[in-house]
């Protein structure tokens, strides 16, 4: 089995060849949300991404109680992604190293580094079909590397089951996004060629100084994709739901492997449980910390009430950003403007109702305090990413002041 140190060494070599860097989600996923996010933002700044761009791209979220947070739901489940920045710098965001799925993800994302470096499949300017080619190639590259790394026949067979199980999942008409990952035809051809030539011979062919030559594997699997992948016309027809003979045959083959695939998927699910518990535990602690932050100040004076109201406005804005991608609700409220509902929710009655009600709550708060200069000063801070945290820091300071006064009052009463 490929161990963490070996995976990291492979990543180091691949990054050296492709001007890339990598960042592992598990390595930074801690109870300290701000520290995690600060490291993530620092790495992405090297690629030329600003915080505003990361928010717009949905790689970052506004967090309840102030600060920013990495969008970590997919990473916790084992997903990864590759970003191409300015000056051809590249960054791979990985989920972890321990699960079998993580290993496939690592080499899948490594393939994207080669694609960006050599503009394989016109990846820098890709459309729908180019996306299919690049994702299929990344799957084929990962399959090839993991098959060649299998230490014995039993492990080789297990790895084959894993690949087929993954491929079965992707052949699914209901999840249109999965069409981009239809790599089963290429993986079948890849395994056929390895079996025909002998795994040791193929290993020797794609090795350099006792290590796998990843660049050579990347180009060879790219040729396989061009030869055995769907044509542009076939892929377009599959997207439209038209009957395509090669696709129907592929679905039958996938169905034939389903029993083997499901058996192995059960094993993988068991393997993921410990990792999921780890993430759940950290997220639970973080949620408790956020709940503590969200506790309103005792509203026994006007200043505390205003701070509470501004923090409530911020939380409503965070909700609208997180659930509906609506970034300008607060601006609309302050300028007495109409808040535009995003196109994707225009037919969703529940979403529209929720958005309208939330905006109305924001308006009620704003109208109550709009004559107060202090309120306007705090709201103006919310409108800027870098100043938003000042409001929450002010709330923490006020909370300490109130606690100190209560303590001193308690002491004086005792006397």
C-alpha cells in the first residue's frame, strides 16, 4: 500500500516538474478556523488570488461570528482540486493521505498539474468537451499510477475492483456533472494493455532511475484518452440524452462490474468512518465556539443594543451568501434598493420566501437605528471584508467590559 511519505515524495517530484505546490486539507483542518483560513489564503495569494476573488469563486465563505472559512465540506469527504494562477504557478488542494480515495485523488489532481503545464486538451481555455477530456485523463493517470504501484497480485486485483467501483458510480444519467469523469473505457484499455505486456514490463517501461516517470505516464495516458474516449459529437449527444451506441455498451459493462464494485465500496465506506469522525469532532468544537460568539450582549444600554443589531445584520448577510450566493443584500438594504434574487432560485418558492423574509428582517433592524451615527459607522465596516472583523472584536471587548463591571459590582455588594 502506498504510504504517506511515498505520496508526499511523489507530489514533490511532480510539483518540481510542473511549477506546482500542494496543500493538504487534513494538515490544516483544526479547531482554529482563522489559522486554517489564514494559511489557505496565504498559499492562494502566491497564485495571485485576492480574498474578494476567492469569495466570488466560492473557495471561501464568510463565517458566522466574523472571519472567513474554507469551504471544507467536499474536502472532508475526500475531494480535491487544482488551481492555475498567474505566472503559470499551480496549487493542488488535497483532502488527505490515509484513505484509498485520497490516494486516487492525489494522482488525479497531479495529472491536472501536467495538463496546465503543457496545456494538454487545451485545458487553459477549456470548454465542455475539453473538461471531459481533462477529467477523464486525470482518472486514467491516477489509475495507471496506482495499478503500477500495487505491490502484489492480490493488491492489484483489489485496485482493479476499486477502479471499476469508481467508474460504475460515474456512469449515471441523473448526475450530469459525472459525465465529465467517464473514464471507464480508457481504464479498461489501460488494464488490458498492462495484462498483455505484463505489469513488471510496463513498470520498467515507465520508470526512471527506479521511480515511476510521471511525465511519461501523463503523456501516454493522454494518448489513450484521445484514442478511446468519446468523440466531441458523441459526448455532445450523451449530454443531450440522445442514444449513443458506445455509451449504451459502456453502461452494460459498468452494470456487469456492479456486484464487484459494491462489495469493494462497502470496504471503502468502513475505511472512511474514522476520518469522518475526526472531521465531525473538529467541526463540533468549532460550532460550539461560534455559538458562544453569537450570544448577544446583555442589552442593558444603547451601545450594546446597537452592537447586537449590527452583528445580527452580519449574520443575516452570511446566511444569504452561504445559502443563495447573494453578496449584496446589505448594500441593497443601506441604499433602499431592491435585492435581486439569483437566477437559479427564481423558480424556487421556498428559497424566494426565505430570501424575502431575511431581507425584511434586515430592513427592520436598519430602519430602527438608521438615525444613529454609531450604528452607521459599524454598518460601514461590515461592507468591507477587511473591516468586518472589527465589529466582532468590538463585541468581544464590550462583553469583557460588561463582565468586569458585573464582577466589580458583585464585589462592592459583598462588602
